[in-house]
């Protein structure tokens, strides 16, 4: 079963498949050169991992605003934006953290249905944004979606 999974991983990845094909077609490859581990190792040499984590900016805590956030029951895009800006996270950085296109981050904050995909995706975006902001994602998403759907007339 493991061999099947490894073969699938190699064949399903263009880079790994290319390395495998080059080795196989060279006619000089040993069986060790065609193992999953050796192909993975070769891919790391060709494309070394360069993960540079940008630290999340530190911000000066405002106790009054922290209490407002904790007490907030009715979440909308404008307040999400206010929290993001308070925590000094740019739209671009939010996009990097959540892997949500910055266009959609802005559309979520403006609650613009014309700039957003299907409602089910919007909820997922709100959950990810809330998590990145250190908020209760279920509470925020439930409230936001209620407001968002009311704005759609649903």
C-alpha cells in the first residue's frame, strides 16, 4: 500500500515526475535512484525550501477596545476591519496568513456580495479571518453570516 501511495505522489507531482522520468530515461539510474526517498531528496536540491515566516506585528493593547471585542455580539465586515487594523495586520499580510486572496479579504470587510463567491465560501473566509485575528471564529462567523444574508435579502 505504501508503494502505491509513493508512486501516486511521484506521478501526480510534475516536479517529482520530471525527476523520475529523467533518471529512468538516462539509462544510468540504479534502483536506488528511482526510490521515493531519493526522488524527494533530489527535488529538495533542485527547489530548496525557503520558508521565511514574517512575524505578526505587535500592537499596543487598548483595554477598552479589548473589552469591546470580547463583548461584541453583532459582527460585520466593518468591525472585522477595525480589529484587523487595531492589531496592525495589513490586508496583504492577512491574505498571506489565511491564504485568502486580498481581494476577497477586502470584500469580506466591505460585505460586498458582488465581490464574493458563493455564501459557503464566504463563511469559510470569515472563519479563517477570525482565527487569524484571535477571535471566537464560530461566534464571529455565525453573526457575520446572519448580517451578510440579511443584506442579500435571504
